[in-house]
């Protein structure tokens, strides 16, 4: 049988149905489709796909297990280096990572590595296959992990497997960080996936303390001092929203994407009044930005009842930073893309509520420092969009609370924690950091990769410390 040059399509809910519910859009491969997709793998002698995986999953090995219908073996192979496979199979940009290097992609479409990872992970979650327990010794060294997002969870999981006693301190009432508050239910189910993955980490012996704001409840120095921890990993992410600083951003009906998505995802506004968090979107919403967060906010606004939703982005479609799959899904659902358009002001009514957004048309000039063509305003092209809600999704910065309460912790010019790229070591001995708090807003899998590197470095640091003490 000739090798198919196209990957097997992912089954999805019909756009006209999913636009009105919060059920997962992508439905996942069934067994026969997964095996057929696994059979497309060439099993190269020198597999290039691993080059693109920040957590170094042995991709050919787990795909071979699926091909053999050894699904337990497949998930065991993945979990050797990836603590959150069901998450990664859904939200990682595989097209720019592992699948980018797949040799099959030179003549056709690469193997659906992410789809196969999700298949194996979902089967394991359905069977409730926990990680094998790694019981820490009574005298094991203790590590505090600040933040339960992707980098913190990955670091904690690796350290627990190495025999350390790990405690995660999470500021919010639910663990998961951006996985819980930032990514909508229709892309990443919370109870079915996120909480199950976290429970598996707890079964490894990881302790999670929620409602624990590090920097307020405990400072980093207190954790290393009177609280008795031997090392600290900081994985607090980048949760401070950025705005454009244009007139009208303080009007009622203007949200940061962080606030909007947190209210919906973590505080369950999409199930109001069963949950006591209302979220007003009105009939028409405009989302400023073109990344995955903007797509999430736009598609959430639609599901919350907005009749018309705009994506307002100052560059062209070619420069959209969102995943192509997310853009395609948004278009299918009826999101109205206003490209080469930039807001200049938000206008309000006599009661202080948003009524319109003033915009100007843009054209692309020469490339800027990012390598993308610089957007330039077109003189005399201003126009108005009538909207009830504006959601600003133009990026986030680091929360300053840890930096403000940790003397001697070096920062970058942008206010991120300065840390070694390979080890996560900071300017303070015994303190490591990784993920968005170091790099700025990036992907789930890159944050997880940073967490794994830091775990290895913490292990080396604590072994050296113990040897000196002994």
C-alpha cells in the first residue's frame, strides 16, 4: 500500500454547533485512525523530529508502540520526559516544533505527532493509569516550586521522580496556571485533562498548596530559611496584562484578555448562574491582537452570546502569530477578521460604557527588529466600529511581586528574572527560574522544557550541597 502523504484529519465538531457550546472542538483519533497515522512514520535512522521537541520525547519510539497497538507502552515512553502529554497533545504548536522536522513533510504533510500523543495520553487518562510512584525518603531534600503552570508542574514532576520532596505554592484557588485560567474549555478541558494530569503528579508525591501567594505568604528567602526548603524554583509565568495606552481603555466593557479568560475559564462564567461569575459581552465584541490568546478570547466571546466578533490586527494574515489551526477554526465559526487595522481610541456613551472603537487602516513597510514588516498608518483612513465590548490581547508581562520581595534577584531590562538558559540558575544561590517569567510569554511546551532543565540543575545543585554537608 502506498504511503499517504496527507495526515489523517482530526475529527471536529461542526462549526455551526460548536460556536454555541464549550465542548471540546477537536474530538481526537479513534484507535484505527491512530494506528493508520502511526504507520505513516518512516522511522528514520536519524530521526529529526526530536530536534524540535523542547522536552525531548522519544517520538519514533512512542509512535512505534502505537503502530504495534501497545498503547500502555506508548504513554510510558512519552512520560519518560513529558509530565503533561494530554495537555501538550492539544495545545503545543507541533507544526513549528517536532512536526516541522519530520522528513515526510518535505513531500507531503508530516506525521500527526501531536495527535498521536493526545491519543496515547487520553487512553491512559481514561484507564486512570497513574505514573509509577516514586516515594521520597523521610530525609529527602525539599524543593519549593512557586507557580503551578507548565514550567512549575514539569519541574515538580521531574524532581519528585528523582526522590525529592516537592511542594508547589499556587496563588490561585486551582492549580494549573495558564492551563486553568488562560486556555478555554473548548481547547483544553479542565476536569477531563488538566486536573487529571495534576492528580497524577500528586500521586508521585508532589504537594500542592493553593491560595498561597509567594511573596506575601512566604518570601523566597523565608522559604529557604525558616521554612526549611533546600532550593526554590520560580515559575510564576507572565500574567500581567499589557494595554495600548489609547484613550478610552478605562471605560466599562474594556477587558484585558487575562481578566476575560480567567473569569470564563477559572471562575466558570460560561456556566453562569450555576457559578456566581457573570461576564457581559453584549452583541458586538472586538478583540485587539492576533495571537492564540486573541483567538481564544474571540471564540469565547462568540460562545458567550456575542452576535458579531471582530479580530482587529495591525498586520496582515501572513504575520498572524496564532496557530494556523486556531485561525482556521475561528474563521469557520464566523469570526470577522479586520486585518491591517489598528485601534486609536475607544469611545463611550454617557454612562461610561463602550459604544465604538476608532481604528485606522495600516500598510506594511520594511521589516522591523522582529523580522516582520512594520505596520504604518494610512493617513486619512480612520473609521469607526460599533462595539459593546473590547478585549485587549496584545501580550503580557511578568508579575513583579517576586522581584519586589526578593533582594538580590537580578532582572532583565523587561523586568523578567535573569536566569541561565540551560540551568535556570538565577543570581541567588539555590534559586532557579524558568518559563514565561524568564522568557516572556511563550508556549506551554517551551515552559515545560525550561522546567525540566531546571529540575536537572536543581538535582545537581542539591547533590553537591549534600556531599559538602556529608
